[in-house]
C-alpha cells in the first residue's frame, strides 16, 4: 500500500503495516516515535533517542538537550490524524483494493476521470466532513486541482448529486476494463 505521508513519517512495513513511525535526525541522534496502528489510543506507544551509528560512544548517555528537542506534542498531534487516515485506507483496501494508489495525475480522457469518480465516491464514504482535503492528502495534489477535478466529474455527468458514480461512469469503466483486457490478451 502506498501512502502519501508528510516528511519524517513512514509505515514500519509497507506490505503489512503494524505501526506508523516518525523519525528525525538531530546531530548524531535519531529521534523516533512508533505509533501502533491498532492500539486503543492515538499517538506514540514507544519513543526512543538513538545514537546515529552503533560504533559511536557518548560519555554520559543521551544528553538532556537531545531529549528537550523531541517534539512530542507535534508528533502526537500529527499521529492522531495520520493514524485515522491510515486505518481508513487499510480498511478500505481490504474491500476495494488500493483505489488511491493508481489515480492518474493528469486526466486526459473520460476513462481517467471515471477512475477519479470511483475514488471520489469511496472517499465520501469514509470522510464525511472534508472529503476534498482527505483526497488531497492521499494523492499529494493541490486542493484546487482536486476541487476542479470534482467539479469536472459533476459537469461531465460521471457522478451524481449524492456523490455516487452514474450509469455513464459505469459504462466508461467497463469500456476501460475491456480495453485493458484486450491489450493483455494481445500481448
């Protein structure tokens, strides 16, 4: 599963994630916060300050200055929203696969827009309060770009007023699938 996480954040195992990890280097020190995905709380379950290289030695252990620079409040605040998003994406991917990973960055035809229509329908199911922002975070595109794509989906009749794909969109998706199948059969 691909994720579009802010700098410093990553999944511990991209194929089978169990935790969200934040890391930042400060001098010879590596600050790390590990946030379990399925814990009954939001935020770090483990915080560590590690020396950059295993061969390096520092007299007296971790200096207090390194501990004071650990931005725990910011990490916890970011983790709260990121954990919710990653959990939503994992739950969604169990049912729908990875609908946000292969969205076309540029829409050149109705088939590209139809793929976006499906993503818009799905994001509305999991993000009721701000689906444009949620889709922006997952794609890495500018909010204005995502908003204009949604407007185009409505204008071209690929989604309806309830944010569901239309019969026209379904026909475009079926034609796209048939074309992809024909291309694979021909090779």
